[in-house]
C-alpha cells in the first residue's frame, strides 16, 4: 500500500515536469525570447528593435525587377536657394511726386521767363521810339522779367538737386513736356515691420503681375520709407524695375520677392521625391542596392525651381527615389495579399 502511494507521487511529479517543459517550449516558439534571458516583454521587444504593439523602426520595401520601372533613382545633390521675403505692392511710374511737381514748375517758370523777356524787349523798343510807353511801364516790365528770371533759376536748381542732368533739363525746357521713362517702372510695396531690419537700398527684387503670370521683372530697391503704418505695421519700399517692352501699367497689382541675402547652397532633391504622409510627416525613400528601399523622415526648408531644401535627414551622394515615392508608400501601407 505504501509502495503504491509512492508510485502515485512520482507519477504526478513527472507530469508536472513534462508540462513545464512543454510550456517553456511553447512560450519560446511564440515569443522568440529565451526563457533564460531574464528580460521582460518590453525589454525583449526593445532588444529586437521593436516597440510594443508597433512596427519596426525602419520601414522598407523590396521591389521586383518589373516594379523598378515605376520609380526613378538619383544621388542627392545640392542647389542654391535664395533667401527672400515676400511683399505686395503696385506698379507706378518711375517718378516721385516731388520730382513731377518740380519738373512741372520748371516748365511753367521757363515759359513765364520767356514771355516776360519778350515783353521787356518790346517795351524797350517802344520806349526808345517814344511810341506810347512810359517810364513807369518800362520799369514794370523790367521788374516782371527779373522776377520771372529768378523763379526760373530757382526751378532749374530744384530739378538739378533731384538728380536731373543739364542735358535732361535743357531738353525738358525745349520740348515743354515731362517725359516719363518708357523703359523703367517702379513698384511700391508694403513690407512687414519685422522685416525692416533686413532691408537696404540696392537689394535685388523680382516682380510678377497677374497680367503676365509667366513673366518675371527684375529690379533693385531705390528707397526705403522711414514711416511705419501703425494700423497695419508695415513700411513701404520703392524699387526700380526694367520694363523694356513697356508692358507694365501704373496701378497694376504686383507680387514682390526681396532677396535679403546671398543664396545659400543646401542639400536638395526634386519635390516629387518628398512624400507627405497622413500624419504630416515628410519622408523620402533611400536605397543602397537599388532594390530595397528604406523610408526615412526628413525636415524640409525652402522650395525653389522644383526642388526641396533638405535641412535634416539626408547626406549628399545618397541614392534616393526622386519619382515614385508615393508608389512605395502605397506598397508599404497596402494590406498583404491573401
């Protein structure tokens, strides 16, 4: 009886050991973790490069030979990106109002001086001939001519101070008209108050207008106004732009790009090579063997002439997909085939 009881206990112990062994084998097979490792679930996942309940850190796609035709691969290069600020303005004539007023005053003064000079010459002739001209009338004609001459000289000096040459002044007086420039126009634009420290005379500008959406007009800043509008917190700039075909008209709405510093050279790839994921992340696809492609998150900056500036995430010379990135992202996100 005692022997039978001992046999029963030994059998139960063997059963427990067998169950423990099979349990260990089952857990090892399904978790991929050795029970002797001593790692918890989160530590074990981390050791395998996994996040609990999440994908691998590196997402990759391997293409078949026929699928490679859907993408284009190029080495990462560099591009020049201009550092600019945008403003909105209007086209105007290449004349300040003060210049126009001074030129108009000169033309009027020249006409008055010419008329009073002729009148004085006539009065002198009549007075010398004793034909109906008194001493008083002659003296009045002399005074009128002198006043007109002084006004003419003052108007001439005023125009000269504003930058007109003697040749231009002489032509203006002879033709009796103000000739607004046909080649040059100006744009007057509003610049945000925060950008005013970046501005200076001579900076390059490019201008586009709705009437000619594919044309770019180039010029330089000639004046920065000293007053900030307290209502909109903007100041005005004035830039002379070339209009060799006389296409621009005063009052046209203009989009102005102001180059505030020399262009910067930076890592760049075509815009089609950057994919915006559903969560807003900007990604690219990188490869080393032209067959397996790894998704990589990048930080983009400026965009110019079909290229994205890459601030972080790529190195020059790396092979990257420049066309077909969306195709790879769709393959990665598509459910597995049954």
